[in-house]
C-alpha cells in the first residue's frame, strides 16, 4: 500500500509536470506571436508616422486655406497655386488633386464645423458693411478701438449685463408697464436671449468704439448700425452707454 501511494504521487507529479511543460510551450508560442504582433504594429505605426510627417506642411497649408476662405474679402483667399508653390519650395511634390483632398480631410476632421460663433465674426462683418455704405468712416481706427472695447466687455461681462438689465427694469417701471411677462423677460432666465445675442453685443461694441473716437458724430454710426441690424436704436444706445461707462470708469481694472 505504501508503494502504491508512492506510485500515485509520482504519477500526479509527472502529470502536473507535463501540464506545466505544456503550458510553458503555449506561453512560449504566445510570447512569440505577441512579439511578432508588436513588431508588426511598430512597423505599421512607423509607416503612419512617416506619412503624417510628410503631409504635415500640406495639412497646415490646408488649414490656412480654409481660414482664408472664411474672410469676407475674396482677394485674401489662399489659392491652390500658392499652396503648390510653397510645397515645391519645401521640396514636396503634391498635385492639385492631393491639395483638394487635404482640404476635405481637414474639414472632415473638424466635422465641417469650421467656424465658431464669436463676436469678432459679427463685428468684422458689420464693419465691412458699414465701410461699404459710408466711405467716410475710418474703418482702421474703428476696428482697432472696437477690439479693445470687446476685450474690456468680456473682462467685465457680468457687470455689463447686470447694469444693462437694471436699465431695462428701470425703463419698464417708468412706463408703468410691468406685467408678468415683462417681469419674466427681465429675470435671470428671461435675460438669457440678450446675453447670448452676439449680434447685439457686437453692434454695441462698435457704437461704443465710435463714441470713444468721436462723441460728436458717433450717432451717425449708431444709426447706420441700427439700419443694418434692425435692432431698435434705443436698445443699442442703452448697451452703448453701459459699455462707455465701463470703459471710462477709472476704477475699472484694465
């Protein structure tokens, strides 16, 4: 019996050892497959990196080309010929078809959302129309000051809108027309359409900039802005006054 038990123990040990050796062989095979897979992945990735490196300048130029098309002036658009010339000087050879495809790839990567609504888009568009309608307007100076007013507006956005809401409430009380609907429109939630109206903000910024440049003639600019945007003149003036007070207040940090 003792010998039988010894034999059984030896059998179990040998079987386990055989299983361990089998597992070890499988591990070695799997390790070999994994190493080959990693080598293949590394080789494929190196090829991808190489393609990206060779196309980097092309993609950057496509971004510039798309941005140029978003400008109002057709003369500012970067042409395919110009891109082809830059690539040639850089020692890269891409045909016109490749340049067009690169532009589409960039747009696809952006989900074709190439513009984000910002006041600058509205501001520049309004100034373009304003300059077209009235050649006497000094667009260069007005644009420069408008950008400064826009910066100040965003630095003190909460203060500006709070004061604008107070002015609106005061106007309602003076007219004795404070109905339930008007009270809601002047509440924080009801005022959201005003705070999210980028056209309104841009119009007031330009009007304020015109006032800061020449307070004697700015009303002409404001009237033209009212005609362009169809925003009531009194509302533009209210916003303009709030912005001008903020810009001229010596206690407001710059």
